[in-house]
C-alpha cells in the first residue's frame, strides 16, 4: 500500500485568498462605470477592481485590465498600472505562459521603479510560479524568497502565507522533505494565529502525509489521521472525505480491513454523489480481498479498472489485488501471471522513481550551488562598490569635461561631413549631366546627321533608328529620374497615399514596358495577385517602372523578368527578379547611396547612372516601406520592397 505524493494541484485552493478585497458586486460596479460621473483617477481604480472581479472570466478580465493600464499610464497612477499588469498576467497563467511571464515582468519593473512593495511581491509570486513550472527551480526560489521578504516587511499575513505555500510546493517538487516540512509549519503558525480552523486542518493533513508517508502498520499515524478526521467532521469540513480515505488506507496497512471499509465507503459515497473520479475503488477492492469476499472484491476491482485516468501506483496495486483474488479462487496460473506483472511494473516504477530522484537531487544541488555563487557574488560586489564610490567623483568631473569636448568636436565633424556629402552629390549630378546626358545627345546628333545626308543604306539606317529609340528611352528615363530626385530634394517628399489595386497598376505599366522587353526577346512574367495597398500611386509607379526597366536592362536576350508578391503582417512584399548579369560586390555596396553609387552598362550597352534606385529607396521609405535586394554575379538579381496594405495610425 502506498500513499500518493502530494499533488501540487490540490494546493491551489488557497492561491487567490485575500489578494484583493471585493468592493461591491460586478453589476453595481459596472453601473457606476457607465454612469459617466467618475473622474479619471476614480475610473482607473474602478476598472482595476472590475478586472480583479472578472479574474475567472479571462476575456472580460483582460479587457478591463488593459483599459485600466492605459488610463493609469495617462494619469500617472503607478499603483493602479502595476496592479492591473499583475491581474492581466494572472489571466494568462494557465493559457499562455509567455504572456504570463511578460506581463508579470512589466508589473515587477514598474513596481520596483515606483517603490510599490505589495505589487512587486505579487509579481514575484507569479514569476516564481512561471519558473517553477519551467523547471528553473533556482529562479523560482529567488522570486518566492523575494516575495516572502516583501510581505513580511509589509506584515500582510495572507500574502506571507501564499509565499510559504509556494515555497512548500517548490521544495516538495524536488523532494526536499526538511524544507517542505519547515514551510508547512510556518503555514500552520499563521493558520493558528488567524484561527483559520479549515485551513489548519489542511496544513496538518499535508504535514501528516510527509511524516507518515513511508510508514507501514503505524498505529501512531492512524491515530493522527483519525484525530484530523474527527475534527473535520465537527467542522463539517470539505476535507473530511480526504481524511476518511487516508484513515481507511492506514487500517489496511495495519491488516484491519473491516474497520477500514467504514471510512473507505464514506469516501466512495462522497465522490459518487458528486460524480468525481473514484480513486477509492482500488483500496475497497483490496479490503474485500483481505476479507476473502471475492465477489465484492471483483466488483470494485472492475470499477477501479474502468477509470480512464489512473496513476501508475494505482495500476500497480490493481495487479497485486488481481493476483490475490485469483489465488483466492484457486486460479494459481493467472494469479502467478498477475503477480509477475505486479513485480515487473513495480520494477519499472522503481527505476523511473530512481531516475526522477536523481534529477531532483541534481536540480537541488544546482539550486544550492547557485545560492552559494550568489552569496560570493554579492560579497564581491560590495567590495567593488566601495572602490567604485571612490572613483565616481573623479570620473564625473573628467566625463563632464570630455562630454563638452566631444560635443563641440562632433558638431564640427557633422558640419564637415554634411558639406562633404553636399559636394559629393553636386559632383555626382554634374557628372550625370555631363556624361550620361551629353554623351547620348552627341551620339544622337551624329546618327541623325548621317541619316539626313542619306549616307546609310536601309538596313544600317533601320539598325541606327532602333539604337536611337533605345538611347532616347534611356535619356528620357534618366531625365525623369533626375527631375523627380531634384524636386524631392528641394521640396521634400510628401506622398499622397490612397487605396488602389497593385495588379491593375502593374498591368498598365506592363503595357508600356512590353515593347522594351520584346526588343531584347525577354519574357515578362506577372505573378502579382489582386491586393489593395495604401500608398502614393505615382510614387509606386515610379518605383515599379525603375525596377522593371533595370531588370530588362541587365538581362540578356531570351531571359526572364518575374514579378511576384506575398503578404507579410500588414505589408505587401513585391519582388522583381531577373536572370541577368547580377552585380559585383563593389556595386552591391554602393546601391541606394547617391554619393557612392556606381552603375554598369546593360547587356545591350544601355547606360545607367544609379539615380533610379536612389529615387526608389526614397519613395518606398516615404510610403512606410523598406527596400532590399539579393544578387549573385552571373546569375541575376532580385529586388524587394514592402508597402502597407492598410491604413495605420501615423497615416490617418
């Protein structure tokens, strides 16, 4: 016979006791809220109270807690804000551990910075629970001890009790009986001091379980639990049935099954009347087997086996009882088989228990080691603090002088850098005008003069006109980009965003760009779907035209340019991929930077100044997006940019 270890879930019955006093019923509180007669500080407190009242209705709790946090933050009520963060954290405790920790940490930081010891203590309890469930026992211990210290300082016994209870759960979980017993006794002191007889019975019950868990045939243990049972009966306590089954099991240990059945049946009647899982069937079956009442034993054994949730210890006991019953009926073959299963399962449980014990010992050893390391670290920090205090005065004076020097130096450096960039941009623009505009115009003049003087045959003339057309397109694109960039620099970029469908806009662009692509036998693939975006339509068209034109320019004949899109959060990411020449590392490093930009000739010797990509970057950024690229020399490039798909607050 083996009494189960204390299930920490049972201890949750007192977790929320006395955390927040009830002010009124929810209905009356909400009536006051909707009356509209409250000032903001009073409204914040009322929202905080409603969040607490709704702590078992997570949706309402979170709604009121968030309202309270927002209002408290606006009016500077740190206490309401910290307490509401704690309430919000509690609403996520059993639903989302990451958010549970996040909001508890928000409450902790706010409470620490504002000197709110009670709210800091509650946040420490929550974080201790988080780390305990995560198996990080050292951090759980640190936070529970911090909470205990704060509540002892504030002399809030109910919160001190919860700290002791959580420390008991922690130490019981790692099988440290000495510390578990210590904190149970601390809980018992508060129970006696407050005259809380119901809670005192519960605490004494767990003390008895720890004290007599491994006893076998112990009259003292039986007397202990019989006394608790009688006291619970007088108080009409909800724990009476728990004490009853414990007394019944100790009677079985003492080989007194007939007396044990009285208590076991009392537990059975209690759970059956409430339709609860009946773990009592197994010891009842064992009691009848000990009394040689085979039919009754088999009846309750069958009911025990029908329970869907059964512990390993209970399953082991069922094998043993089955073996006893089969032997009682003379079915020794099956009795032997059941006995073998009992021993095999027993060995399996023992092995698992040893593994668990080793893990628990290792965890506790790590906890103790980290505690010792923390003590040494604190001593070392105290020594360092004295040295830092001595140096601090001198450093403050030196830093003040250095700060002034650095400030004036940075001012001069910034001015020089700004002037240098302006000169570089000016030189770059003059180079664009002098070379990228003058050179094509000179070529066009020469070609037109030759054609005008009838110095060319028909084939050469047709070829020259094709080249003239290409040069005119390049020059027109360059002029257009140059004018747009100059305008943006002089007047600033002021987008006029509106909703429009990107597919319709791109189809319009594709009509104009198909001829350019066809002249190089390049296939344009449009895989962009219907999607409304919120941006400046003209700027979007400029960005797409530049990216597609560049892709065609650097793609060889019979290549492909593919347009794609995909949603990412509230942004639409559009990509323009080519199968062209790609870019060298030098050119990749200079993209989007006008002073440093370098360009290269297209596959048909098309010219380029790199100004278009600078313009694209400015326009995309002005519309709330980002632009980036990937390129492999000899294999092609892909340019990406993002654009909002719905209006956000700073655009309204």
